[in-house]
C-alpha cells in the first residue's frame, strides 16, 4: 500500500517531535516543518538511530516568514502532494498582553493561528480537488477552557483554534475529511519553564503528560474506521485538577 503522507508543523521538539517519530514508525511519510536548526539536527540523529530516514522530509522554516512558508508548502504539494494528513501543531507560549509590542503579538498570532488557518484551507482544498478522504488535526490547549490569568495572549490563540476547528469540521465533513481538535493539559516540552528533571518528577507524580501521550492519541485517531470522527479530545494528567 502507498504510504500516507503527513504534513506536520512544529515538528522538531516536544509534541511534534513525538508525533513524527511515532507515525514514521507506523509507516507514514512525514513532511516536517520546524524553525530551530539545533533541534532539527538533534531530531535527525534520533531518526537515523531508529532507521527511519526514508520516512522523512524536512524544512527549516519560520511560519511567520509568510512568503517562505507558503512557497515551501506549494513546492511540497507540487512534488509530493496531495497530502493525506495535516497536523497543525506549531505554537509558541505567551503570557499576558500587558507590556507587549504589536510586533510580539503579531508573531504570536501568525504562529498560533494564521498558520493553522491558511494550511487547513490550502491542504483542505487540495484534498477535495483530489478526492482524498483526509485528516486535519489541530493541536490546541486546555487553556482555552481554564483561561488562566497571566496567559491572555496564549489563551486568545487557543480559544480561536477551538472555534476555528468546530466550524472547519462542519465545512469539511461533507467532503469525507475528518477534523479533530486535540487539547492537551500540562505536557512536558520546551514550552514549559520546568527542567527535564522537574518534568520527570511531575510525570512520575501524574501531574504532567509526556509528549508521547499526545502522539499515541494522534495515532489512535488516524487508525479509526472512516465512519468514526473524533471531534474534540481533551487529555490532561490525572492529577492536574482543572
């Protein structure tokens, strides 16, 4: 069978890295976008150790560089498209909006929201044109529910992704395209201020998830019969009381 092709943003670290490795191990071809050269090189070492190099294509692109970002996607679509799966995962952390410049807020929204919207529209159109019964997954956050103080900027973007995903699902389901919103709670990743040692302690105490937990959910969704559509999944550590 032809390998299914996955376009994944924010793939060099944390949740994106875990998703890319797990899906490659299960026979998916990964087209991965990240912005950190150092993290990408580290990921490549892990990929080589697992003998997964043939499953990966890479692009070192900042999603806020709109011209380069759009051109990369169009080039990949022309040479390898259409894609079967889109996983919108790229995101940056952000605190409250007080004291932030317009440029800082623009960078946040471009990464956390605009890239999701444009990619879903472009890839979704290509799926429809080619009659691909595809998958679009948006990685959100349970912060859209908890709405914690001192994170208003981040909460705004993740709340936007929730509303966007719900409307997008209603647009694409009639075309046999599934849309799933996955909203994690606290996950050990580069986005957290905690050290790796602190994260391991929190995970042992069931107060923090591992990135692999989210990757397992993604794979589970992809493996379901087409009649099954997971609309929204919230996943948190057992002892994160929210």
